[in-house]
C-alpha cells in the first residue's frame, strides 16, 4: 500500500494516487492543521470519499493512537446502573471526526470505502429506529409513532418491556472491541438479531467513545438530534459529504409550513385525547392524564385556525406577508409565549403518548399529527430567544384543498414561517461549540461563492478539482440552434413557440440516433416536460411519423414521474429497456432538481450523454422564491457586513446553475467512463453562464454556431471513443435505494491492475510533485514535496512503447515495462515535470485502447505473475503484456499450477480455458465489491505489498460459505505446491466454521 507524505503526515492510500487525489488530500490536511474551514469539489469518480477518509484519519492518527476499546463496569445491579469508560482514556482528548452524509445508503457506501483503507479507528454509525429497530411490533411503525412506542416499552417493566434495550449494557461489557473494525447499520442489526441487544441503543452508546462517527445530516443540523449526542464538540471536525444542497437543507430544517388540513387533523386528535382520558378515568380510575389539558390544547388550536382564516389576503398571487417577528404577535394573542410554550409542548407529548397507546391496542399505525405542532413551537421558541426571527418571513397563502373528501375544491390556507438565512443552523458550531474545522465537499459545489455567503461561514480553503479522465473521454458543447436554425432558448418568451418545440424534438431525434446506449434529457420543469413531449406526440404530417415516434425508433423512452412512489418503477423500466438487445438503447426524459438528477449513477452505457434543454430557473412568482430574493436584496444594501451577501438575482442565477451541474454530473462517473454533455440553450454560450459550470467541464466546452457541426463532431467522438478509450464495463444495476452501481467508487483504480507493477517494496521512496495550484480568486499555493514514503526511487529509463493499430487506424502507446532503481543514492524524478497536477506529462506513454471488452470484467487475471518466480521479475523489471501476435494486451490469464511445471513455463490452452472458467465462476459468486477485493489481493501480491499468508487468508475469507466451498477448494490448483500446506490450513479453518 503506497504511503504519501503530505504536509509532514504519512497518508496510507490503497492505490497509487492520481495527482488530483494528492491535491485533494493536501487541502483536507491543510484545513485540519490550520483549523480552517474548506470547500472541496471533486467530480464523481475521482475517489473523493477515499481521499477524504485517508487524509482525515492519517491526520488524526498523527495526534495519537486510535481508541482501543470500551469497558463496561457494572455498578449496583439493584439500581440497574452501569459505568462506561474508555480503556484508553487519553484518546478522549483528541478530536472527534463527525462524517455526515444525506442518506443511510450514502453512509453505507462511505463505510465500504473505509474497509478498503488500512485505518481502523474506533467508529460508530447512527441511524434511525426505522433502520435499526428489531422489536417485532415497533419495527412496523414509522415516524414519531415509532419513537413514542420505543420509549414507552423501554420505560416499562415486566412482560411488555423491550428485552433488547436491557441487553445493551451487558453486550458492550463483553464486546468492548465493537467498532474497532468497520461496522455498518446492517452489521448492528445482525448483532441484535443474533445476540439480542437493541441495535439503535447500541449505536447510541457506542457513539460516545469513537474516533469517527458516521451520521445522517439531520443529526448535526436538527438541534434536537444534535443535543442528544454526547460528543465533545470542542476541537471536533465536521465533514459534510454530498453537500451541494446543504444550504437548502439547513433552511428547510429551520422553517415550517402549517396547512389547514393538518391543523384540522390536530384539532380532531385533541378531541380524541379528551375522550380517551375521560374513558380511562371512568373505567380504571386512571387520572394520569387530565382531560382539561387536552381541552385547552383543542381551544388554542381552534383559535389559531380562526386567526389564520381571518388574515386579509387581497391577492392570491402575493398572499399575506409579514416580517418574521410577527409570528410572536400572532401566538401571543393565543397566550402562547416563551413561558407557556414549554408547558404546551409537554401537553402535546402526553397527548401523543396517549394516542400511541390507543393505536397500539387497536393495531393501527396511524401517525400522530399533533407532534408537528410541538416541532413548530420548538422552532419558533428556540433557546428562549427571538433574535433569529429577523431572518424569517411569515406568509399566509390560499390554495385549493387537495384532499379527496368534502373539503376538496374548497379554498385552504397555509401559514408558513420561512428561514432565509441557512447560516443559523450552523452558527452554533462556530459560536457555541468551537469546532476545529468544517469541511463541505461534493462532486458539484459550483458555483462555490454562494456557499460561504449563504452559510455565513468563512471558507478560506477551496478547491475545484479536475476529473481523472483524459480529454478524449468527454465531448461538451453548447448547441444554440436546432436543425432548422431556430434558436434554442427555454425562457418564457420562446418556450411555448411551436417552432421551438419542433426543432428541439428534431434535435433529440438526431442525438438519439448518434448517441449509443443510454441518453438522459433534462427539462427545466415538469411543466415544460409535459408540454414539449405532448407536442412531439401530436405534431405529425399525414405521411410521416411524429417526432415522438421518430425518437422511439432509435431509443425506447422513459419519463420521470412526478410521484415519488412511482420512481423506482421508472428506473426499473429504464434499465430493462437499456438491457433489451433488440433495441439500440433507451432515453430517460427527466427534470432538473428531480430524482433522476440527484445522486444516481448512470455509469458507462447507462448514460452516454446528457442533454440540458434549458436553464432551470425556479418559478419567479413562487412566494418563497420571491420573498427570498427580496430578503437578499434588502440584506445586501447595508455596508460593513462581516460576510458578503448575495443579491437576489445572483442567488437566483446560481441556483439554476447548480441544478444544471447536478444533472450534468449523472454521466462520466469513473476513470474509464466517457460521455457527452450537450447544452441546448443559447444562454450557455454567455461567459458569465459558462463560468458557473463545474470547473472540470469548462476547458472542454465548445460553442457551435450550426447544428450540423454538432452532428459531425459528436458522431466522430462516439466513433473514435471506443478505440481511444476503454470500452464500457458491465452496466451497474439499479438497486440499493436508487444507486445504479456498486463499482463506481473503485473503478478509477482498475487500470492499475493492468499496469506492469514489478517494483519490489523498499523504504523511503520519494516522489516530488511541485505544481502551482489555483485554489481561490487571486490566490495561489504551492503543494511542495509530496513523497510516497515506502519506496526509494523510480525511473522510467527503460520504458518501451509499441504502436498498435485499431479498427480506425488510431495508434496508441503502451508501456511494456519500467525499470526500478533501488539505490538510495538515485536522485528523485520529477513526476509532474513542471506541469500542473492533474495533467499528464508529455513523455508519459498512453495506455493502450481496445474496442473489445476488458477481460478483467469477465474475471481474467494473471495469478501466475503473482505466484511465479519473483526473481524473474526483479531481474528485468519488465512484465511482458504482449499476446501471441506480439500486440500489447490489456488482459492476462489465470494459469493452473502443475505439480512439476516450472513457474515460467507456458500454460496449455486447456489450462487457460480452465482458468477462465474458474474465474467466471468467481465473478458469478462474489459481489462486485468482493471481486474488486479479490483482484486487489492478486495485485498486492504481484507488487509484494502483502505477504503470501495474508493473501491466502484473504482469499479463504472471500470464498467462505457453503455456496463458495467449491471455489475455496479449487483455488488450491492455482497455487504453487510449496504453499499448499499453508492454504490447506486456512481451508480447514473455514470449512470447520461452515
């Protein structure tokens, strides 16, 4: 495993790092060392998560050893108390790293990346009861109903108590090592099912003693969740991954909407509580709930409903707007103040519990809506202060009731309290908790300026990383006109024009014909998507097909649904049509800011091109958008502000650009991917608009004047790319909550498996990468020396190249060998050669390209190079990758080891066939991630980065399990005889367990 010395810290990295990865890790460590915040953008496929973990944990390890365990000391058993302490007490003085991402599925992927590193910090992962509960009844519930049921059973004693909850302390006492190896939510659930402790409370206990904690965003942003965490916030490190929507998430968490239907439901629930409490008092003399409290609650809600209904609304479009502090005037009329709010919140909690118990008896999973009123009061009366109200606006609007009951068609009102300063959700970290650093990172943060201005945080360290792909893997262009020359502009002035819709449709027909496999087409809004596709379906001449039919002739269409519940079916439909061999691909019509544009991997042939049909500006008449712009314009006028404030127009434009960058990021998802980015709106040709496109795309964008040029260059791009770049790997299936692939995060490193890595491991290897890195406007910094510390020196003196002709007569250079000089007296070689990091050296040979599918993906790898005579490699420093025709080949074979066959003998055709068949079975039995680990073991042995015993132990672990037992036994045939006894030892261990 290479070790890189970055800013004086040794960083272990599982693979040979790209220049852009080294730059990224440098910025992470700079942020941590200098106690400053950072904004770091690195495109998907550049190994962002892995770099973030390795750099952060290497810095943490440099401070002192990771926590080694937790010991549980049981006190007085009669009181049921337990005392928990660290076995390595000094570890609590070091910084805690809190790694937050948006969803549980993203956290799961991050933990998988942690498993690939050499670092083993004490870790914890937080999840919801919905994810972790194993109680037979409670796990079927959702939301606050589930929370209340859980708390109720944990407090009880006797038969109805939760037995899982009471086993947590005992389990931790006997398993203090938990968390020293990476554990995911699924692992905690498995522990709970096998051994009994509650996974939810197990994670809550474990998080108190960790070096790194993984959690969803809401555990940091929501004040209630945050206060429940028992962490030492001072000097801690906060990492927000996938942070492109962080400001909107923060603003939403601090805001509320209260529609009439919800208020009406709450009034009915308060009435039910009155009846239930009276019934309990009469039947069982239970006086724990006072009906008068619920009567007061009902009266207040009725009065609030009356106040909202009497608000004068002169214009339905404008609604009724007041400054934020008006909310206190409104509630004061109901006698709801800071003094009475806490008591009212307590009554709501009792009412929620009462309804929950009743619903459990009736076996109904009805959600308690009263909890929302409690949450609203928490937001309004936070910390007993009112100063934050100046960042809000009160708004009342009228809409037509949506409910399919008697109220349908009637006018319904919604009162809102909208937060327009997302920074108030983060201010506690800066002012109250004293955290060391806050790192925001994502594949699409551009345009960056608004993040610091919206969050009211200073981000002196910034990075917009390039992609790890080469220029011939991307086509990016602005298409200002259609085939007939009509200008593409999706603004309201032209988008309803019949000619615009038809010319856009004709352009899509041409693109569907040119682009192979999957095509993504994004519209600015659902309205435009419906209008334009409706036009394409209806407009046709008597003797010709409609535009829609012509598109379908080339690709099978799928349209993104408005309803979230239908989305998984649309993804499944797209994948099915894409895999249909009778068609030439599929096209997905979607919407910017929709589900397709957020977080899905359309890697390889799932997304060979993305078309943006216009700028996705938010509806300017939407009251929330209008008030946000007005708020920002008012805030930007005063001078002397600590932070620069965006104007309303700047914010409005940047939000549209960020939505475009998110949609564009669905394609070109890893090092070997390729694709086209097609911007079909003339406004993208304006310099200001182009400057807001992700930095890694900007150098590749060309502005065309005629549609014919687009057709010609795009056709040539896809004709050549199959021979100039690695071809598609297998399509990553849609699964795991919408993530279309499991291999994406690691595929950037697959090329290294084909590199002739013959360098023996040595000490103190130095690489000097000295480049000028542009990190911020007007600022530059030198990266200085970055030295992989586990080798002595590297020279490319004996490199050879071979020219190989492809079907398109395109020649490429292939590195056949490289000689390693192990003398410590050798001078360092300048890898960057005075070029910018992220750019290839002019003298660096280019990897060969083949129009055929890489054999790696079908499971072929040369184990003979791993187990063969090591002297053969070290003497020449060259591994010959030529095939029988003398042409350089990217694939090598798995060869069976014969008892009396020399290690350097040529395998027979039969051996090669058997090896291929065996590896095909390996590929079939292992998961994608496990197969990467399998090949990684082979590579590690080839480079002598791992001992033979470690490799064999790893292989025996991968092949453990009843269904993999044949693989476990057959693998022995491919191991030299001198290692058979060692391997048999591991096989016996695994088979005895099985």
